[in-house]
């Protein structure tokens, strides 16, 4: 498990892993941005996350996901309650970027992560190269960036 190798290299440091949802832990059809609570879970990845949660007390998983409508926050929380209840509600950052906004999801996530105040190591796992690229260009918190494939072997 590659993710476990990365965590082991960091030793006993406290690590906050921010997870994208759509395309990372839940199946996502491009252009189908609704009914998030009905998305198919990617169980292999979810099982790895649960394994890390149960075996690495220095690691906290957090959600960093975007929705276009206020109802999406409710739908995504419902999905998490069913498939990853181990991620506490206070660790779920489901941000709303209204469709008509000129601000991209990549910018919303970059701004959120760059404004974190923590001494913990921050890691982001996301399937969108635009998000990873935007943060890489302006990485104020030295965030460790990983494509979602880190959850797959």
C-alpha cells in the first residue's frame, strides 16, 4: 500500500490527510453533478482509508470536497455517514462553489488549504490535476500532493 509507505516515512508526525470525494472515494461521471448521496462508493479505496484510520493514530482524515448547490453538502454528508462515518462531521469540509461563479474548484481548494493554521503535516489526495497543479504553484503550507492513485495498488 503506497499510502502506508508515505505515512511510515513521516514517522510519528501528526498528519492531516484531506480527501477529495468525487472521483477519489466515490465514482463520478463527468458532467453529472447531482445526487451525490447515490454515487457508487469505491470500496477498495474506502477499505484502505479505514485501515489507516484503525492503525495510524497520528493520521486524521478530513474531507475537502466541492459542490455547486447548497443541497450537495447535505447529500455528501449523507454519503459519508453511510460509507465513511469514521470521518467526523467536524472534519468534513464540503465547500459550495456556485455554478455561475468565476472561481474554479481548484482555486477554492487552494485558498482553503493555504489558509490553514496548523503544525501538522498536510496531505491532499485528489483526482483532479487542475487542483493539484494550482496548489503546487502556490503551496504556502508545504502540502504533500498526491493523485488519487495513491489509494490504489
